[in-house]
C-alpha cells in the first residue's frame, strides 16, 4: 500500500492537492503531527487536521511525533482516522496506550526511531495492528534513506511471523522507486512517501509506480 505524506504538500493550495490525491491509487493519507519537543520541528495541529480530514476521501494514517500522544486519542478518533501511530520512545506505558487506541476504534500503530531496535517490540508486537519504521530521523522531510532500515524490516517480518502477529509493516522516510523495491522485497506492507510524490511532475503516476512495486 502507498500512503503519501501530506507534510510535503503545497499548503497554499490544499484543495488542488486533494483533487488528485482523492482520484489517485493512494491507499491512505499520512499525516505527520510534530510538537517541536519530541522532534525538532512543528507541523500542524488539530484545527488544520480537521480541515484536512474534510478534504480527504482516503483513510487517514495519523502519525503523532509528540510527547504524551495518549492525551489526544479522542481528538484523533474525532478526525475519523483509520490509524493512530504513536512512538515507542514517547510512551512510558505503551501497552496501555495501544489498547486505548484500539478501544477508541482505530488501528493501533507503534513507530520506532532509526536508533531503536526492532527487539524493543518483542512483548507488544502481537498486540499492535501496525509497526512504522522510520527510515530517516523524524522531524523533517527530504532526508536521505538510512540503508539499515531494510535489515530492520526483515527482522520485524521474522518477529511478526514467529509471534503470529497480524501487524502491518510501514516505512517512512526517503522512499522512492529504488528504496521502495528494497523495502517491499524485505517484507514492508505500506510505504510512506512525501517529497518523492509531491515533488514529481506527475504525482498520480508516481503513486501508481510505487504501488506497483
């Protein structure tokens, strides 16, 4: 599946961006929420997210790069989000947060920063619906893909099979046709792409080519 990251969209003309997104083969829309504390950048908050949710005809994949993400489960649910992604590094009581997200009726996603080993999820992977591996350091778009992520995808795929988890594997950062193929071959299910899609001459065709990997 493909989830274009709206962080790279033209915010001066969101209606135009959603015109093609809603007609494209994109499966989800990935929304990166940054607080300037957990990551060194600020993106957008819930007033903007509510507007984006009204424009989107695609399921929303909300990625909270913030401290205390559990405080905003109700707000994310009210957006109509399909997936709520929280960072392993930001949740002291991760098991509780995962089940709070599930009880709210959303898919529970857990995100790992590049320096966090896949083994950290051994005791929770069977309970989550999705694991998002960051293939760049979170906070900014347009960064270079971290090659070791391919091995992390393979490790995570083995862990999922061994624990009989049904979790999807999502990867975010530096995704293009070359890295996307490596990730897909390693076992990734969902590819998040920002600059590579929104910066393309033909974003719809770029989405189609990524999805066809």
